[in-house]
């Protein structure tokens, strides 16, 4: 199974999907997080195997894209285009997936919708979660997958979060999982992240 070794390869796959959709006069608006987001924003350069969809969006009367939970399963035209690209590029059949959709059950970071940055690839509009929100998601993931060798922790450190961002992320995570044990784990991850950040200065 091929992987995306560079942001340009992710963009190529997304553009190919968009071209297939555009040929059918179709358009979808998706929002991505994870390795795809940090790569496309140029914050981290590392290999990733998939594109994680956090949300779909629907433009309102004013043209503002309003986020909503992603369709599960993916709409047939979008799934078909993704499967075609997977076959052409040697990607996993599920390279475009809605794995993070469960986050909607507990809530998104406050104000996330207004910070999404959009790029158009033909019939596919891709919203990229902003750096601040990535700090929130990466701290949560790093606490759930403990160890300074985890990709989530490495991404968190690469994002160079400020103390204010870490505090805000911790408060948000406390609303997701208020258990004292997990709270302690989050605090430990924050201390490790601060140590790594300060050493890099």
C-alpha cells in the first residue's frame, strides 16, 4: 500500500478526486484533520497513509460553509472517485475516510468552524483545520496514545504550542473526558510537550 510521503502527493490525490467529481458536475465540501492537515499547512512533513474527514460542509445563503457531521458511508459519487484514485495511485481503498466522525458526539473546539482554511480541487473543496485546533486534537490524541514516540506527541511538539493553547486544549479535553486519571495523563503530556518545546528554543 502506497503512502503519502509529501504534501504534494496528498494534494495530487485530492485534485484527482476533484477532477472526477467536476466531470460529473458534482461538488463536495470536506474538512480534514490529522496528518493530512499538518502536512497541507506546512507545519509538519511526514508520511501518512490516509485523509481523515472530520466534517462535511454545506454553503448557506451567504456562501458561508457550515460544518456538519460527515456522511457515513461516504456519498456514492465521492466514494467511487476515491476508489478510482486509490486504484490509480496504489492507495488503500479506505484512504479517504470518516474515522474522526465520532468527535461530533462530544463536541469540537470552540470556534473551529470560523478558523477552517479552504482549498479548492475541482469538484472537491477541502477545509483544513487551523493550527490552534490541531493543538487541541493532537493533545487529546497524544494523551490517549501515551509515549513520547507516538506520532501524535511528535506532531504536538512540532506545532510548538503556547502555554495558553495547551491550557485551552486541556480545558476542552476535560469536557470530553472528565475522569481524574485521564486528566493526570493530559497534564503529564503537557509537561513533556513544554519540555521538548523549550529545549528546541
